[in-house]
């Protein structure tokens, strides 16, 4: 599997063609192009001085690529938890047109056609999963806290246990996020994470400690009998690539990208 960069209706996004061909829309947005800020960016963050109406227009534009509208999409409620919940069609519009009924969920699962699920991110790891046979999808926000708590591994457990997914049918996309080149952490976090997930998820350079969250998430997937060939990792770093929002680079006012997945008709 591989990521490609596409542009449709002026929206620039990353997508995995193999997941599309298996029957799933999958979109990792960039800053371009939308209705936000002075220069028409594609922001989905609600705490960065953007207007609600601009964000809604951004949703409309991206969802139209999936032949959907904002009432056909549900947004996570991210608290850096390890919680993933199931959403059916009655959740449509939650987090976009109205408040979510749930208190927290960094991951969403659905098997509904015509319902896009999405998470938002800027440096954190966005993960989209699709069961190509059962047509069940998941969108997961895995920041370092979520990665530490193994939210992705736990979501895969839910897919296997609650939805009877076969690991060999799962296609997994680990999207653009802060990469090992820029994810400097404290020695303490470095020790904790490498103790849990292995020395090879970190590197020490000039006395500084760096973690590789993408590799960590991949390991969490591999632990559930998902093969490397079913996992694709974006080579984009949100700090290196200024076409992407980055909390580390831009600070608190950074916008947010969104990762969408939906089952095609
Ligand atoms: Zn970087």
C-alpha cells in the first residue's frame, strides 16, 4: 500500500488508493484549500480563532468528495483517552452540527454506509482502519498519550472481539504526524515508551531523546496479527512540512487537519 497526494475541487489531501479500491473513502487533509483565515485554509480546529461558518464550509467541501454532507458525519471528542466508541447513523452530524452525545472518544468505529467518521489532528497520529470484507471502519486519534495507552491496539481488539473482524482483512493507514526527526521528548517519557514498545522506537542524538510514534503504532498493529503488508505509513512529518498544521511548529493557535473515512456505496 502507499499514500498519494491528490487534489480535487482545490482540496489537497493524502489518500491510500488501495483502501479506496477496497471500497472506502479515506482522506487526510492538508492546509489547502478551504474557507478559513485570511488566505482560505482548510482548518477543522475549533480553538484557533477560526469562524464556525468557515469550518462548516470546510466540512461541506471535504464531505462532498465522499458524496456526503455534514449531517452524515460524526466527529470524535478527543481527550487523549484510549476510548473508541461505535457510532451508528443516528450519530450523524454530532460534533459538527450539534454537540456529541458522548463525553469522550478518541476513536470511532462504524459499519454504516453514508456515515463518515473523523478525527482531527496536528502532530498527533491519525489512524484509519478498514475491514475490507466486513466493511467496518475505524478512525483513531493517537497522540503520544494515546499511543502510550495503546488506543490503536485497543481499537483493533474491539474490532476483533466485538465486530468479529479478521485481522488479515484490516487495512491500516498511519497518516502524517510529527515524525522521529522532530519528536523530542523527556528522558523519562523516552524510558517509559521504549520499555513498553522496544528500544527501536526511539533514538538518542546529541543527548536528546526522540520517539517514533508511527513505528510505535505500527508495532501495536503488528501485535494483533496484522501483517506489515496491510499497514501503510505516511512519510510526511507535520513539523517538516509547512503545508500541514503543527502544534509544535505553530503553537497553540495552530489549525487542525482532519482524517475522514467512509464506506462507499
Ligand atoms: Zn520532522
